[in-house]
């Protein structure tokens, strides 16, 4: 059941004003954009900005040092840890899914950039402005880039989860959800659709665009940021649409429900100001971190309702009856729980 289809009382949800944030379980983290929570309460956090995978359980232990390269998504499965890794600005493109075990250390499962380079699943999608006259196109700023373009070869393996022996990766630059077998076979489960936005006069002014674009639609890339398997057997994905990450174009982030067998995707919520991460309770209640709204929200009738305000929240997991959240992620990164 979706959040909008069940009563809040039946789902055990208290009003937003009653939600409380715990004291930090961990602090001093360098870009804790994603993390996972184990059965024993151990938190495995990807310190994205440091390129380090760290275990926290009373004490802190670095498990993997990726030597400056990004460590992004992380999941705990069957006594091992899955994590995605990426390149650095100016370095060669890298995107991979990896497995860490205490016995064998870290090893690569699949080269996701090689898959993207070979298949580029979103190459058939068109992004950019629709319906502009040639005269209007000439008025666009010189540094605007292409008026329209098809999906380019680009990979940012941002999030991973495992369910029923299959690994699912949200590729924020490839704009798709991938399946990766434990032997390393990669397939595109689904390509998320472009995210159209009608440009208002205020949005045009804020982004230094000519008045002739007002009323026209710009199709942004979807940028999936998190993928989770829910108790209903469906995948849930948060999106952080491309383009300006300030509020000038409005709250454009969404949540999709995806059939893991067919790849069919349905938008179940929108109106997120930076949908950075998602958590789904066993009862089907969806929580999202709105990184640019500085809040964690729950989805009610397809829209976000604030649960707690906190600076720059990102990672979100539901475990042990609580919502775990990483926040202040651009500064002194912390992890706390929310009693919901």
C-alpha cells in the first residue's frame, strides 16, 4: 500500500511536530551521501568526498580507501558489502559495482562505465527545449549548450540495493536503473523519462534566459539518486532532476515505483526540492530527503509533507523501527535517527 492509501494512524505515523531527531550517532563525516544499516545496528557509510567506506558501531573503522575516487552507493547483503565507485573530476571516467568482504577485501563485480559506453540506454531520449523558434534559439546565452540533445554517454553509479539475488544500481548520469548479477552481467531494467518543466517568467529571469522561452517546456534529465526494494515487491526510486539545483524552477524531484520484472515505471509522487534519497517502511510509508529544502518528508497523497527540518539531508534508511538520516553533508557530516 502507498502512503496515501493508508491512514497515518494505522501506519504508526505521528504528526510532523512530534518527530524528533536523535543526538548524532556519528559526526565528522566527509560527504556521507549514502549509507546502509546492518541487522546489528552497524552503519556502513560511504564518505563520498573522501573516497572511504567506513563502518560505525560505537567505534569507527575504515574498510575501503578508494584513493580519492568517489565511493557512492552502499548496501549490506549476505555478509558482504556492495558499494559503487566513480571517477574524479578531470580523471578518466570510472563507474563500477564492487563487493567488500572482511576475508577478501574489495573486488570489482562489474564495470558500469563500460556498459554505459557500449549501450548508452538513454540515447533515444531527447532532452532540452521544445518548440523554440529559430529567432528565440539565437537569443540563448552563448554558454547555454545545445538547445536539444539525446542522452549522452555518462555514468554516475550513485546508489545500490540488493534483493532476491539481484543487485540494482541507480545511475544518476545514465538516467537508468541497472540490474547486475553477482557474476557481473549488466542489463538496463528501465530508463526513467525526461522531466519536463514549463519555464515561467521568474525562472527565465533567475537563469538569465530570454523572455521568448517563457511558456515553453524544457525536458530535464531525471537523475535517479536512490533505489530501494519495498515489501510490496516493487522498486522505489527518488530523482533529482537535472538543471539548476536551486528553487528557481520549483520543486521538481519525484518518486517512481518500478516493476522489477518488466521495468515499467509509474510516478507516485512529485514536488520534491532535491529528492536525494528514499526509505520505505514495511507498511509502505515513503520517506524522502529533500536536500535543498533542508528537510525529511513523508509522501502523503503523492506530495511531500515535512517530518523534520535539518540542514542538507541526504542518505535515508529505515531500520529497527526508525528512519536513519545523514545530514549537514556538505560540512561536518552527521548521522542521526528520526523517531517517527
